[in-house]
C-alpha cells in the first residue's frame, strides 16, 4: 500500500511540508452540474427568481469559496491565487459549472477549483430551492491540473 502524504510514521494526520518544492505555475480545472427542471432553467434565464440574479451570485460565491479553501479543508495550504474563473452555462435540464484556478506556488490548486464549483453549485441550489424541490448537484470532478516550471 502506498504511503499517504498527509499521515506521518506514527499514523498521525499532518500537513505536507512543501517548503523544499520549487515554485511553479499551477492550474486546475474542475466541473460540476446542477440538474433542475426546465421551468427552473427558464426562470434563471429570465432573471425571475425572488432571490435575484442566481448566476451572478453563484459566480461570486464560487470565487469566494476558492479563496477560502484553506479555511474549509483542514490540511490545505493557503495559496496566493493569481486567477479564478467560474463559468456557468445554462443547459436544457440544468446549469453546467466550470472553474479554472491558477496560482504560482509550491503546491497545486485542485482543491480550490473543486471548492469553487461546489460553492457555486450550493449557491444555485439555495437560490432555486423555493421553486424546484427536485434539484441535484452532480459530477463534481477535477478535469485537469497542470504544472509549469517558471
């Protein structure tokens, strides 16, 4: 069995020491989906939700979520994020969410990208739950991660 980087020799949880790693440009892309009724999609498209512009709010929430990842996930390093994009696309049966996060650091931004999608999806769910009781949040996944020497 492979050793986990977050567990020491005595089996205790620890934060990984990245101080010896070189700084590099890191990018991660994550995606997810909020499945909802077609009527709910139309309300989103037409801006008819009582809580306001759910798409803009979800985008901002996703960005904020990525920036707060190290406060939410216990062993994540706080990172100097250089860029965060959260894109939401209306589909026939829901909203597709994609986040791209970039930083220049010693460790990657996968968790930040995943957190951005998760928080954006939860925000959409919250803002639409009064009109759609059957929504589901689906397939939150890391699509890619890259590391470039600088």
